[in-house]
C-alpha cells in the first residue's frame, strides 16, 4: 500500500531541519540535512527554499518546504 501523497510536502522551519527536529510524515523518524537528495531554489522565501529528503527508515521521499 502506497502512503498518502498529501504527505509528500511538509512545511518546517529551516533551523529545525538543520538540527534534525523535523519528523518524516510517514513514520516519524527525525530527518535533517544528511538525508537531502536535492535542494530546490524555486520555492520562496529564502534559499535554499526546499529540499527533497529520503527517510532513512522507510525510504520514502518527501519535500520539506522551509517556513520563515
């Protein structure tokens, strides 16, 4: 069974992401910069604006959009 595609994009403060305080929306594993597969510069407000992350536990890809 595939996870809910609505969870593929989450919003989080960049400082929380950098300190590994952001949870995978599928299983709750804490993720951070080490798990980034791609940075996105086309989503506002400040570069890098978003990052595609692969959860180390369940291997699901999702996007973290950085909030202000």
